[in-house]
C-alpha cells in the first residue's frame, strides 16, 4: 500500500504541462514590445533622420536597414503573437480551430494577391 501514493504522485506530475523557461518569457515580451513600438520608433527615427523633412531629402543607409530589418522582425513578432493567441484559445475553446482554418487562407491571400 505504500507504493500506491507514490505512483499517484508520479502520474499527477507527468500530467502537468511543462513550465516555460525564463528566457522564453523574456523573448516573448521583447516580441510584444517590438510589435507595439516599432511604428512609433520608425516615425521618430524618420523625423530625426530627415532633418525635419527638408526638400532634398534622401534616406540614409541605416534608416533603410532599420526599415527592412525592423519590418521583418515586426512581421515575425506579429505572426508569433497570432500563433500564441490561437493556441491559447484552442486550449480553452476547441472551436477556435475552425476559426483559424477560416482565417488562415484569408491571411495568406493578403500575402499572395490573385488579380
């Protein structure tokens, strides 16, 4: 009889979901912050780089790099947040899978327009 409580504890511990690491949580919050702040930061840097919008304005190379790399990082963080939110919704509400099946082709159609 002394073995039964141990096996019950072992079964209960194996059924718990794994805890997220601290590094993963930090990366997630960095992605959320980047998603929320990228456009504001872009406008501020554009205003600083443009010398208050002179008539003969050319984008500097660092601003072009920021636009390209920052935009790709913003798209990546947007997809990651979208994926996380739907996974959380599916865990609590199984019908969210059908909504995602409807929404995913619509999002793909924005990336590949059919004229």
